[in-house]
């Protein structure tokens, strides 16, 4: 095989290109050849986003303030010849770095793996068969089949192009789609002028095509400029940034406090070296350096959970935004309904024909008479138009059908009526096609029929009836006057009110193939299809309502069909009084200029029917301007701008085009509305979890600073030694915090209104919670310390052990204090979290080891306080739990939550 010179492929006829790439476009490549080429050219990828290397992550652990503080403390110990303590601090430092390293590595790898889930596929012809493959597996010489809505995944020399247009703005910056054809162009044509090529990264906006892959991966035009494209790195989410900022502010506060404690201690006559070490230990305790990384890890974990529930998100910020979403603008077909269509009735002039399915065949019945499609001209014509004007394919036996489910339903009924495409259209060679256009809402195909040409048209009833001048009546073609037209539209409305999806069928004959298809047509009838509501939709919509999220339908379908489906689904404020606005009222909508009344009407509407994609974009903008956080579904090429504009653009994994999937923030692999609500719940749970561990960690840390600070200030002996603080803070605190980050959420999370996106992670009432919880732990520990000294009459050493055990246990129990207000005291999201029990068991083991493993208790300076001391510590440790529980039950957060729920 000679590699084709990529710059020349567009200047050569396609046969030469095929020859030089040793491929027959009608057959494609063979397996052995594919493997050989894949080995030679590698995967069809742009240079992978630089994977974060293990060393970079490791080095990162040594950049934080904590490490330097610890290193300084260790140095100090060695300087004062306290080798054991110096070594212990170094060990703590290593453990701290190891935990940070593992966490960060897991978060990074999780994110990278998530990016890989959302792979793009491509249709190719290989070994004579059409198959869909992962776009990464394309090799030069592959034959690619392109369709409107596809993202082009390699550079391709076209062999066939029908009405093909591509959006090449990624490469050329030109946003108007470019028409494609197959003839070679001049060797010095610029990229934008190479009309016989389509390029990786561009999108097919219209038509179909076929071509030979000439370049893959970094060899493509996009590869050449990929350093420009790769700037779309995933950046830190707003939440991570906010936590980072919070952390930084606290660093200074903490260092100030530590300096204060050191100063006070020295003034009180404590040893300078001991005080410096205590100060450093406190600073280490209170610096919440791990916050952003724990946040990343819980976000990434949440994303995995969502992926398992069919919602793929490749961006951390979207997880956050999901939780704050206030309105979902959803389409109807396939999202609320199953997109499993079946023809149930035909309307022809002055009668209706019902369809009864009998096993694999169907029976047509009108006014009690069984009709034979071979005999009844109108029924025959309806079946015939449905099969002719159709882009779908049922395939041969055993093959999976492909194409629009509505068109497949038309083919299926034709086949069941034993009027398959071939019997219906003998020799009716297709000579032209006008693809379905959302603006005209019609589609046409042109067929040679003897000396004449037959035009078969189908489309939205209002659109088709408008351009019909005749109708096929029982006795042949009749004129269609204004009264008859109005009558037809009434019949359409009545059928739509039943939730049926309607298509008008029309035809005409002409003596040439290039006549304008949409004029002087003869209306044959209306096809009524039923598309059942998805099973879980009503429940999901009720769940959205309970969560304070509005659901609004935006559809291209008829207003009455849309309203009927919407009311079945339970949309609207009370499920019945639906407000419907038709798209034609909104064609000139300017989201910036809408006056108050119209704006209020739009914002109150439950259904937008017959809307064009441009209107969807404007509506999304209008909602956003009115302070909403908008989630929006879409599947077509034209939906891409609206999907990008929405705060959460949601594309359908099965039904959607690649272009829509690329533009979206979330892809639903099951296309189901219920999945959006499940993902939204996850978004809220993740935010709540992050809040929980921030409150948990900060209340624990505050208590450590206060215990030492207050004891020093009050002239007591120091109740916690530096190594003990480090042990508690860097070993035992961490596990419950992680466990809280992994919780599955509380039952009330979807009974709250959406979070205000501007609301900070730690608002005023949560600062109060931190202060109360931290204060309670401080109080209990200092009280236990004082009682050990003055009531049990223990020495300072064993009393310190009592303080240590009190604090350690109180911190473990503190995890139960961060439960959501309003939940049950014993059965709630924290007690149901298995990770919490695991973390507590592990930490109890660690505390026991600190007390009873001799070498460890020596290093940590934890002499045995005796049984009475341990009982005192155990008892005291439950006091903060009791105070915390009372606070959750009656505190300000509880009041906020109950008022939000009512
Ligand atoms: P949704 O926006 O909820 O997916 P939809 O699929 O009905 O709804 P469109 O695809 O814009 O929205 O279709 C609008 C109308 O055009 C349909 O109600 C139908 O009458 C008609 N229509 C849809 N697809 C075709 C087609 N392939 N050929 C002819 N007419 C079609």
C-alpha cells in the first residue's frame, strides 16, 4: 500500500485515491489489513490530554504548607535531640503525603477514565458489511459512511455525496455550512475550498456521504492544529475553586492563632521549644489543605455513580450545576415517550380506517368492513407513500432496523400488510429526495413511474394540507376548498387531543423530476401513530416537582398532541390546567427585549409546541435571564447551540446525533427522562456530602485549636501534645471525612428547593454549626482533662491520655452530628452509610493501638490512665454527640430546612 499524500488526495479523482490506499470502496478493508494499518498508524486519536503523571502528583504533595510545617517541626525535634519524636513526625509527614497522594491519584485517574467513556463511534464499511466502530479504531483506507448529525472522525476523501454539507468552523472559523461534492479540486485549494474532503472534528449538518479515510489522529488537519484545540482542558469546578479559596483564607487565620497560642504559652512559662512544636501541630491541624482534593474525589465518585445510572458527565462543574437546576426544558419524543411508534389509524376523506394487529399481519377496518390494501386506492396510496418517502430501513432478516422509529413504523405496517417496499413500488426508482426539514416540517421523494415522475410527500398535517389543492376522495381526485381544509384541520385536532402523533401524506405527478415538490399536491390522508409514555415519567415528573424543579415541554409536535402527552405525564402545576404556547408566536422572540407580560406568560407556560431549534435557544436564554438555571434536552444537529447555551445541555445517547452529544454537558445512555432526575439527585447529594465533610473536618479542627489555646490561656498544663494532635488530625480525622464524602444521600434531598448557585459552601448558619460542634468537643475534652487532674487526681501524663481519648472518640461520634436536619436520629443518611461504620471501626483500632501498643504509646506519650480514666473519657466523649444532636434537631439549619420544605 502506498500512503496517499494527504495534501494531494483532494486534487486526485477518488478512484486514484482508493487505488493508492489499496481499498475497494464497495467492500472496505479486510481484518488482516486493518490490524496491519492500525499497527502502522496507531489509534485515531489526537495526542491524548497529557495524563497527569504519578511523579507530578507525588511532587504536588510536597508543595503544601503542611509538609513544610511538619518538616520544620521534625527538624526542631532533631535539633533538641528528641530523635524519637523527630522520627515520628517524619512518619506522620509520610503518612500525610501518602494519603494525599493516593487520594489525588485516584481522583485524577477517575477523571481520565470518565473522559474515555464518552467515546465517539463511526459507521464504516469493512469486509463488505456496514458496521459501527469506535472512532479510535479507524485506519487510513477505511470506508466511512456519513449522515446528517455525525461528527467527522478522520480526514475523508469523498466518493459519494448527496446534498452533503459540513460545519467546518472548528478548522476555518467559518460558521456557514460548506457544500460538499466528489470532484477533485485544485492542488493549491485552501482547506475551506477542498469541497471533496471532509475533515476530522467537523460536523455533517445535512445530507449523506461516503468516503475513504486519508488521514487519522495527529496526521489530520485537526491534528496539525490540535495544540489550539487542546486548550479545552477540564478546569477545576467552581466548587473546588471556592474550597481552595476557603482553605487559603483559613491558612492565614490558623497561622495567626498558632502564633497567639505560642506567645501565650511562652508568657505562661511553658518551654519555648515545646510551645513552638505545639503551635506547629495546631497549624497543621487546622489548615484544611485536603479540602479541594476530597471534593474532587467525591465529585468524581458521584460521576461514576451517575455513569452507572446511565448519565455520562465529563465535567465536574456540571455535577454541581445539576444540583442547582431550577427548570428542565425537555423534548417529548423519545424522552418523555418511548419513541416506539405504531400506526393505529388512518384518516381519509370522510372516514377513518382502524388498524388491528393480528400476530405478524394487520387487518384494516372501516365502518365495520375489512379493507384490502390491494383494492382500496386510498389505503394502498397511504401505505405506498409511507414506504417511498422514507429514509429508514428494516434490513434483511436478522439485521437490526435503522432509521427514524416513525419511518420504521410506516415500513413495518407496509410489510405486515404484505405490501413491502418492493411489492408496493415495482420499478419505482428513486431519482430525488428532499430530506425532512424542521422549517417546512415536510419531506419528499421523487420516483420514476413509467414516463412520469411520482412525488411522495409526508409531513406535519398543517404544513402539508396548506400546500394541497386536491384530495383523494372515495371516487377519485376532488378539489380541496377552504371549508374542506378547515374540516381536515378539525379532524387532525381531534386525533391530536388523544395524544396521537400525526403525519399527512400527499402526492403529485409531474413530467419532470426537478419540479418544486411542495405545491399543487393531492392530499391522500393522515397517518395516526401512537408513541406510549415511558413507564417512569410520571413518577420522575412528580419527583421533579417535589424538588422544586419545573418541567417544561418543548416539542416540534402538534400543540394538541403535545398537550395530551404533557397532561398524561403530569406536567403543569396541578397536572390538568396546562398552558400551551405555539412556536409561531415566538418566532421573533428576542430574549433581551421581551416585555413584562409576554415574559410572564412564557415563564408560566408548561408546553411549547411546534417550536423551531432557534426558538429553543431563545427560550433557554430567556429563562436564564430570568434567573433560572436551565437544563435542556435535545438530539438534532440544530439543537447543538441551545445545548451549549443551557447550563446543563442534555443529549440522548441512543437517539441523539453525535453533534448534539458533543455539544452537551451530559449524555443519557438510555434517553430516559427519569435519568435526568436521578442525576439531579446525585448532584444534590454530592454537594451535600461535600458540605458534610467540610463541616465535620472544620469542627474537629476548631476543637483542637480551642482546646490547646484555652488551656494555655487558663494556665492549665497543655492537654494535648504535638504528636497526639498530628496523630488525631492526620490519621483518625481523615477516614470519617472521606466516608462522609461517599454517602448515598438523605431522603429529604429531593424535597428541598434547588440550591441557590451563589450560596457559599459554608454560609452563616453552617459557620454557627461548626462553632457549636467545635465548642462542644472543646468543652467536653477540657472538662474531662480537668476532672482527671482534680477529681481522679491523676498526674498530668495520664490526664493528657484522658483528654486525648475524649477528643479522639468525640471526633468519631461527631460524624453523626452532620446528618441532615429533619431526619431520624438513629436512621439517617449517616447511620446508613456503611463507609462511616468502616471508618469508625478502623479509627477505633488505631486509637486502641495508640493506647496499648507499647512502642506507639511511648512515642505518643500516652501512659495508661487506668479504668476510671478511660470511663471518664468515654462518658465525656458522648456529651458533644448529645449537644450536636439537640442542635441538629432544634438549631437554625433545622428551622431553615423546615421553612424551605413548607
Ligand atoms: P420532539 O421535539 O419532541 O422530538 P418532534 O419529533 O415531533 O418532537 P420534529 O422532529 O420537529 O419534532 O417534528 C415536527 C413534526 O414534523 C412532527 O410532528 C411530524 O408531523 C413531522 N415530521 C417529523 N419527522 C418527520 C419525517 N421524517 N418526515 C416527515 N414529517 C416528519
